[in-house]
């Protein structure tokens, strides 16, 4: 932990987190009185900086200060290895970025921040409602400018973005030509659809806390391109689009979406190779139709309950199971079910608070198979 202070301005940036010589990342907290040298001083101290997170103590930092912030971002862009940039609670971030990306680097004339590959613009909890978010108002013209000025950007995360009316720009991400991954937090369904549909190369979509009921709003062509879909606390989502709209999906992550998996027709996802499930009771009861799975990870609050039907996952290679309950024994038939999968070569059995008892027959059979080189077993 190191702290930097600019003795001249007395309101300099403080580096809350920094890594030694290579300096993979640093967190810079800026006070309300912004001066261009505040960030540039941190950039000079950490020439190997590759990741920068900027947060404001005053989450209501006004849009009128966007010009000041934009000059600092030009200084940030001079860091030769900077690839990842994040803002937390910076209301003026979009406007400042839009101004900064239009400027050129003084050394080589390249676009400022043109090397960025990841950009996160995150809000802060509302004072009135801690579970709510203060989003950043995003004019359509600003997103267009960002897309043109960030030609290498592959990942974009937005927290509760407030988009202009569709009539002003129905395709807000059309100029992000390299964008592959989009993360949206607490975003309305119509905004999710507009943003995802307009990203021409999108193949990874992550939604957190979004009140979306139907993925069909994203549009059939975009859904067909998706290879990774991550859903976290999207409790209203209960079905897949009809007609095999996610037929190209390789990885599905469901965290805190208890009603989604039971309602899925997994026969529509025959190309799915990886699945992560957390927060769905008795999850193994539902996964057997997805016979193409190679990797399955399940975290269940009720503990492990291995079903005989898991043997139908004939291509499964790694099974990672665990839960929050104290786990001491495996259900009868567990070994037969797992050893019946000829492709299975690794089993991870874990519990939050207790290791498995070593003298139980089911575990002993699995360990015997491990000693014979049949599978690898890790417990605890």
C-alpha cells in the first residue's frame, strides 16, 4: 500500500492501491478540486501502469467539470502500457472521455486512449435507495465519438446507462468495431436490446441485476453470435428465445437466477460446452439434456445432490460441485453415477465449512478410481 501526494497543489491524487515495479494496476481517488497534474503525477510514478481505476469522493461530481477531467485523461493516455481504465461514481466520465478521445497524443499524433482494450464506467449506490444506482446520462453523439476514438476497445461495462431516445441513435455502439464483450449493470431491457444489437462483433454478454424477462429483445442475429452469456441476479428472466436463438452459445453462467434453469429447454443448447450454476436449488436435476457439456460447476446452498441422470452427460470432463452447507457424506450411488461417465477425468467436491469424511464408501470408491488413474478427485 502506497500513498502519493502532490505537495504543490495540496489536493493531489492519492494512490490507494499500487503494485511494485511492474505496477500492473493502481487505484486513484480524486478529490473534488481537480487539477490536471493530479493524475499525470501518478502516471509518471508508475511508468508500467496497465490498469487505472478513478473514483471520486463526491459521487455527484458535475458534468461542468468534464473538460478538466478530459485534460487529465489525455495525460493518462501517455502511459505506454495502459490498457484498462475504469471510473467509479464519476458522473462526468462519458462527456470527459468523448472530449479526450478526440485529441491526439503530442508525441506521435495517435488518438488519446487509443490503446485501451477495456473500459468500465460504474455508478454508485443512491443515497435514497442503496440498492439503486446512479447511472450516467449518455447522449447518442457521445457514444459515437467514443467508438471512433477507441478503435481497440474489446470490453465495455456500463452501470445503468441512460440512453437517448431511439430516434436519435438506434445503434449506439455501431462504431465500436472491435468490441467483443459487453457488461451491463441494472440496465433497462430496452437499453440492453439497443446496446447489444448495435455492437457488430459482440460475442460475450454479461448482465447483472437487470430486469429483463425475455432475451429475445436483443435480436436474433446478435443472439446467434453470442458465445458467452453471463446472468447475475436477473431474477425476472425465465425463458430462452424460441427457435434456438442461442445455438452458438459455448458458455452459460447463471448466478442468482433461481427460476431460469428449471424453465430452460436445454435441448436448444446442444453446442454448450461450459456451464456455471450458483443459487439454483437441486440444479443437477435439470442439466442432463445438455449432453455436449465438457465442464460443469455447481454451487448449491442445499449441498451436493448428485443424480443418476448425470451419467447422461457422456462428454463431461470436469465436474466441480460444492455448497454452503456442512458436507460430510456423499449420497448413495454417487460413485456409480460419476464413474459411469467415461469421459470424466476430474471431480472437485467442496463444502464451505467442512471436509468430507474419508471413511465413507462412496468417496473411497472415487479415491480408488483416482489412484488407478481413472479420474482426479479433490475434496475439502
